[in-house]
């Protein structure tokens, strides 16, 4: 976070996260439970997968829209028969 926003903003963001966590722990009278490194990795994978699915859907829609706009018409009688010379 420091690389993206700077040291001061990173410190404020971390302080804010600690304050929010402390508030919820006191409010709900619950013990702090560390979710662990694996939780963060799984959450990151899940979010990345959802993002890629959304991107794929957007690309499919974009391609489908382009195909509808072009409307290619196929005329079979314009294709030369097998074995005929096109240059005649």
C-alpha cells in the first residue's frame, strides 16, 4: 500500500482498519479471531476468478454485438462450383 499511496496514507489506512476491528470486537463482545493467511489467499483467488468471469462475459457481449452489426449474408450461388476456374 505504501508504494501506491505513500507512507502517511498507508499509516492512516492501517490505523483505520485497527479502529474498525476494535469497535466491532467491543460492540459485539467477541474475541478476535485471526482468519489467517490461507483465508486471504482464497479470497484473492475468488475475487480474481469473479473478475475474469465478468471480463469474459463483457468480451462475449462485445463480439456478439459486432457480429449483429455486420450481418454477413451468404449467397451460395456466388461460390464457384468445384473444379471450375474463377479467372475465366
